[in-house]
C-alpha cells in the first residue's frame, strides 16, 4: 500500500544518509526527470 511504501522510502533515505552516503530525494510518488553522470565502474538502472 502507498502509505507503507512512503514510510519505507523515508526510512531508506534516513538510514542511507545516516551511514554517510550522499542522498538526494524528491517527493514520493511524483513524476520526476532525473539526470545522471556516470562516475564509476558500475551503473544500475532501476525501472519500475
């Protein structure tokens, strides 16, 4: 359900940032245009 998904989304962002990983986030369930610059040996494409 969307309410549980949003809670997990927010928790993932919070915990990732707590570990020191740079995090950028947007509004949950919003349509967004995202730009990416590859800077490393691996790029993962997630499409849902």
